[in-house]
């Protein structure tokens, strides 16, 4: 019997159709060895061209951590944006710097927004010519003063991450008063304080997080100005969401909102940076996996696939729920509820529960939609299981 991928209307709404079609024809045309992450290069280009477009005086810096595959970096580096420029890149570590160096990205298009950097990375970044760094502690000012003398610094603010599926607020960021103290300290240590940054939380579907963040940023600009420190750089971080199992705010809706807020609070004399990761690559990627086993345990039906929490779907344990499409001979009516688990021996390796799918056979393909971001970059080879390769279609 011929097997097909049954896509019901709820799933059809979650998927980027051009990406799904490309992946299905890739599966048809080649002997696919799973697990593999297939990326629709055209969708990545379309995403990066859109981001920052509706915010005045804004430059997008791709957050390399979302997917640092060298092919992805080359593709982004080669993409001409609507205004004829190329995107920038945000990095946090030596490994991310190395991949940009390998792709030949000039240092003038690289910023570092990790507030606490390793010394080895900092030395290498300075050596390469990177001049923009974030920070949120006095210790980091001392470090930057020694290893990156005179560099441009922007202070990370702490802001609420409510409504973001992957909150990032607790580890980094300071309140407004402390931010101003840190900017003064930067001046005393010979650094060049240029502005502020924040992160509303990844997969943010609460548009008001940007209101609070921009109010706080304005306060810092004002208070620093009164101390003679003129700021002009507003780095609004990442956070734009992609569709996993629910509809999300459209990027142009978010950006028009942010643009109006910035116009009200800052007027024209601010240069804006945005650091999207998930929204550039998330919905451009589909993880192609296959079924390795099935089991009935008490009253649960378990379905095992060759990608799991350790080798690609780590975000599933932190609240991200994916949409799955399964290869089957059955009709969409006969769905069963599955516990979906990965290939390792660890019982932590459970990707999702109550997943409604037609019953596949061992060897059948399971597609994990919107899997382009924070999958390969989080993956480990725990249990000797390989990390999926990335192919750009
Ligand atoms: C400093 C910084 N910038 C940008 C990003 C990218 O965020 P997102 O993928 O939500 O756009 C992150 C994500 O962790 C981050 O830590």
C-alpha cells in the first residue's frame, strides 16, 4: 500500500508550505538517512530580509546560537537584504566566532551580546576586530578594560519575560539604577558606553514586553544623559516567535508596534539593532526522523524515533511543543495518542505526550516541523547517538 503524509487542516496552518513541499520532494528524490535537519534556504533568506525592515534605522544581527551550521552562515552572509546591505551576526563564544571567521564575515558586522564572556573568546574576538560588547557587571567592565580597551559597550537590562515560551530574564540583566552605575564605571575604565540591550524572552508572544523594555531603556538614556553619557545604540535583542503548535504574532505586527514605541520615546536619533535567532531559521527547518520502535506500556502507547531530547529536540523539555507529521497508510480518522520518545536509554528522553498521530510502522518517517532553531545547536552525542546532519535545500 502506498504511504503518504496526511496533513490535516490544523497542521497545515502550522507549517511553512514551501518548506514542507521542498522537504517532501527531497524525501522522494533521494535515499534520506535519518535523522537529518532539512533547511529551506529560500525561507531563511526571506526571513532575514523581513526582520528589521519595519523598524526605522534598524540592522539585524543573526543570533548564531540558533543554528551555527557553516552552510547556514554562508547562506546568510551571501544574502543581499532589500537595501543592498548584508545582515550582521551576534555571537557569544569562541566556536561561534570561528564559524564566522571561516565564512569570512568581516568583524564590523559582528557584535557580542553575551554579558559574561570567557577570556579566551574575548581575546580572540578583539584580535579579529570585534568592537561591540554587552555587559551587566562591574567584573565584566574590568575584564573588558584589560582585554578590549576602548571598546564600545552596551549594558543589558533586566526586563519581564512573561508570555515568552523560553524565558531568558533571570540569568542576565540589571535594573535601571545599576545600569547607569555600570555605564559610569565603563567611562571611568576608558570604555565607550554606547547604549543598552535587553531580551524579551525567546518565542515571545506578548507584545507588551517590548513596551516595558523600551520604557526602561528610555529611562537609562535619560539618566545617563544627565551624567554626561550620551547613548545612541538601542539593541532590542531577539524574541520574535515562530509557529509550532499555535498561531503567533506576525513579525511585521511586532515590528510596527516596536517602531511606534521607539519613535515616541527616542525620535530619530537612535540606531537600532535586533538579534533574531529563532525567527530566522525556526520555520525554515524540518527534522526528518524515523520510527525505531513502538510499545504498549500500561495504558500508554509509546512511539520511539531516532531524534530525541539529547540529539536535537532539547527545547521540548523546556516547553516548546512541536507539530509532527507522520508517514502512514492509514486514514486521518484513525489517530492514536502517543508518548513520543527519543533514541537514548535515558528516561528523560521523552519529547512529548498526548501526540495525536496515525499509527506508523518501524522505519516510517516522522517530520518534526519548525525545527530549524535551537535543535542542532543544543544537541549532544549522548549514548553514542549521532547529531543529525544539516542539509540546505
Ligand atoms: C543575547 C541574545 N540575543 C539574541 C538571542 C536570540 O533570541 P531569539 O532566538 O529568541 O530571537 C538570544 C537567545 O538566547 C540571546 O541570548
